[in-house]
C-alpha cells in the first residue's frame, strides 16, 4: 500500500485521473440508484394523494435530480483533474457546468409552472374552462417560458462578466415596439380572455348585438368571436369590439324564451271567448311550458280589428320560431271553425259634394 501511495505521489497526474474515474463511477452508481429510490419511496409517498399534480412534479424533480447528480460528479471530477489539464481548460469546464446548471434549473421551473397551470385550468369548473385551457394555456406557458429562459440567459451573461444592462434595455425597447405594433392583436387577445373568464355569453348561446344582428355564438377564439346567423352566414367580430358594446344574451341565465303572437279579430267578436281559445290552443301544444302558464290579452282597438296578444314560453330558444308558426296555423284553423273573423284592413269613406 505504501509503495502504491508513493507511486501516486510521484505521478500526480495519474492520481488525478484515478480520482476522476472513481468520482464518475460513483456518479454512475448514484444515477443508477436514484430511480430505485424514486420508485420505492417517492412514488409511494405521492401516490397517497388524490390528485396527480404531485406525481407529475415529483417525476420532473427526479429527472432533474438525475441530471444534477451528473453535473455534480463532473464538477468534482474536474477539480480532481487540476494536475492533468491546464487551468484554462478547467475554467472552461467550470463555465460549461454552470451553463448547464442554470439551463437545467430554468427547464425544471418552466416544467413545474406548466404542470401547475394545466392543473389549475383543469380544476376550473366552468363551461368554458376547456376552451380557456386550449386557447390561452399554451400562450401563457410560452410567455412564462420566454421570461424564465430570458432570466437564465441574462444570468449566464452576467456570469461571463458581460454587461447585461444593454441587453435588458434592448429587451424593454423591443417589447415596447412589439406591443405598439401588435396593439390591436393584444387588445383582442385580452378581450377574448375576459370573455372566456367573465362569460357574458358562452359558445352555443343566442345573442343580439347592438347593431341589431342576432345569431348563435359559433366560436370564441383568441382574436375574434364568430356568430352564426339565422341565414347560416358567419359574422366575425373582433373581441375588443364585442366586449365594448351592449350584447343581449337570449339564452342566459335561462334558456326559456317567450313566444308572442299578435292576432286581430273583427269588431263584435266575444273578447273573453277569443282569449280562452288562444290560451287553450297554447296549452294543447306539447312544447309549450305549463309554468309560467300561457296568457292572452286584449291590447288595442285597431283601425279595423280588436288586437289580441297571446304569450307562452318554450324551453329552448331553438323552438321559438317553429312553435310560433304551429300556433299561428292552429289559431287560424280554430277561428275558421268557430266562425271568428280575422278582418282585412278597411276604411269608411264619406264623399261630400259641394253645392
């Protein structure tokens, strides 16, 4: 043993190589042992929880730990090789290890934030949560990743004694220029996010715009909202425009909608009989709701008729026009069978002859 030690003292380079090889062997053994410990202890511990977020975070942490073990091993091995390589080579190795360490931590932080963001959007129990996750989840993750990796690059440049103040100023000016150039796009994106979170209307709702156009919300996108009209045409409205105008939601909070039918009967008709007939016809229709009950009103003395209005409700706005048309047909046939006249417009003309 003493002879071996004396030999290594006489050959320090060989001693450094042996130390480096031993460190790398121990590192390999630790990296081999780490998955075993993970499967035996870590997975068993995180498997006791009800959610899978800790399982996914633990998986990312253990993967990063495996890379970290190798970085530590290379750092220790480089110290052992001081007698073998020149100082400049070892300094380069230290710099490379530092760069890989910073990038590893940045990647780990981005992965953990991605998992947390995805879990939060999944547990957000709203009708539009899936759409928010699909539309804005990747965007938010990209922004966070850009910020994290930018900070990592700035830190690496600072480690190499580079002036990062000019880089930070350039990033600020560049961000301002991008914001000014894409202000409309950013406004639409922010408005789209507000629509999906505040939910003044949802996909499938029937809405009426301030301009008077009506339709069903076909899609709420990152930049525009698409509305399908009754003519089967698509209206594309920028999100920042639709959020700044008055929008009437005909489907929320209750999808029930009123069916109102105006009808005129001849003067001399029995008003109470007509009202009972109108209510009875509505009650017999299978799609008319019992609550609230249908009702009929005598609303006006017309020029040539007594103006009546019958009002009822249906469960879905999609049934409004069909039920209204079927009730009009039933009213016409019932009036015809009962001999109740629906008069034509008429005028009494008196002719005076001058003497």
